[in-house]
C-alpha cells in the first residue's frame, strides 16, 4: 500500500515566480516625482550658491518652489479650515480678529502712515521704554491672570473631588443605616421582631439620618423603608405585639389599628425631595408641611392622610398616586379628633390645602376633584384643568370642616 505524499500548498513567492507575467511580480515602491524634483532643485541651489552662479541658483530655487508648493497647499488649506471651524481654536481666531480690527481703526483714524513710519524707522530708545513700561505691565497682568485661572481651576477640581467624596461618604452612611435597621428589627431567622424600644431606636436613627443627607439620600431611605414594609401599618398579635404573616410571604396590613415599625411623623416636614424617585413608596400619615416635591416621581405612591399643607408639587408625576381611600365624593382630609373610615373614605385623604399643583402630570379626574374640593382658593388656582364646577368644601362652616391641621 502506497501513501501519497502530503500535498504542499505553494508559497506566494513560488506562485509569483511560476507566473511569468509582469503583473504577477511584486512592484517596487514608487518614488514621488515631486520629491525627485525637489531633490534636484535643492542640489542645484546648493551648487549655485557654492559656485556663485546666478542662473543655477535661480533654476534650483524655481524647481524647489514649483515642486513643493503644490504639496503644501492642500495641507495649508486643511489647516486653515480647521482653524476656522474647530471651536477649540476660537480664541486664536479671536486674536486675529482683534488685530485686524485694531489695524482697521488705525487706518480709519489716519494714523496708518505713522504706524508704517514707526515700524520702518524705529526709535530704539522708545522701543526700550515701551518694552519696559507697557509690555512689562502687560506681561505682569497676563501672569496675574494666568495665576488666577490656575487658582480657579484648582478650586473647581477640588470642589468636584469634595462633592464626589461626600457622595461616597453619604452612600456608605446610608448602607450602614440599612444594615443597622435590619439587624435591629429582624431576628436570627429573618422574621420581624420589633419591640417598642427597638421601634423607638429605629425611629431615632431614621430621624437622625434624614436630617443629614441630601434629597437623593432621603429618597433612597424612603424607598428602602417602604419596600421593606417598615412604613406600612401592620396587623399585630394582641398579646405579644408581633406582626402577623399573611400566608403569602408577607405581613398583613391593617390601616385602622396597625402599628408601623417606623412612623415618619414630622421627619419630612419642610424637607427638600425635589426631582427624586418616590415610586411605590408608602408615606401615608407623614407630615410634609412645606416640603418640596417638585418634579418628584410619585407613581403609585401612597399619600393618604399625608399632610401636604403648603407643599410644592410643581411638575410631579401623580400617576395612580393614592390621595384618599373610598369614593371621591365622600373622601375628606385627615382629622386629629375623628378616626378615619377606610370604607367610605371619610378622613382618609391627604391635606392639600395651599399646596401648589402647577404642571403636575397624569392627574386623574378623581385626583383633580379631590384637590379642588379640599385644596382651598390657592390650591384651586394651580390644579391643571381648572376647578370649574367643583365645589370648594373648605368654605363650609368651621364646625363642618374636619380639623386636619397638625
């Protein structure tokens, strides 16, 4: 049995050598004709200068210029276009424009001939005095301006670094708070075990951190507490006070008599929460008097019984946000003396008196009716869509109006 020798692919060089056509042979690098002409011109120029021959020098100069100018003109044109169109080179064009404008003013005032004479017949004493006086002062001014610019840039960089460091420090503080609250109210099995003293400490920690972080930090804390169920009133065991499981992996909610792990109370009064993400948060029963909620994302947020007196909600997104329970015709703001009825909606609503709803987004008809009915004259002027045909229920006698101020 014979074995055929392995086939060997011919190398590209062998293929080229096997092909006798001139096109198959590798071409040598082409030499620029202009470079040859420039080289010849430079050689002739050198010979002409060395031999002091006028015509040889003139010929070499002509060859060098004729061959080099066409090579440099495209480069110069691209540089000019870049100088004119690049925004980063705008100061250079500004200097050119100022110089041209100054030259034009000199010409218009009739001093152009004097300027030409001064440049063609310089007085070196005057030049020296000018250099020591005006130019020296201008140089010192430029040095001072440069030092000022450097100091300003250093300040900007330090400010940015400080801001970034503060952000990192704040996030570390918030993470520590999350861990501390979790360790405080959860047992070893991860179940909620909050005794009265533990709830008091948790509220104290929350009040302290909410007063020391910015708007974004406050929003992060509220989202954590809300999605963890720590702000929701939970149904409790009447003997031990422990939260009761609902059988679906969560805890049972009880609005009437439930107990919150953390009650925000007045922690957010006057707080700046503008342009933050508060979607799906439960901040019901919280006191947000004078708070800034402008531009907030409040989609599906629970604002029932929340005190929004004098609050600013310009541009906030209230898509499906809850302002009350029950029907809008029977709903009314919270009261200090009357218990809420979550079936009819009486005394379950938010306090929206004097609140600013200018430009709020996705305001439903029920929300608009409630805000107009219980917002008072100032609020009615800001509700999108107007309040025409909706009664102002705050104009009723004082005895009939729920006492919702706190």
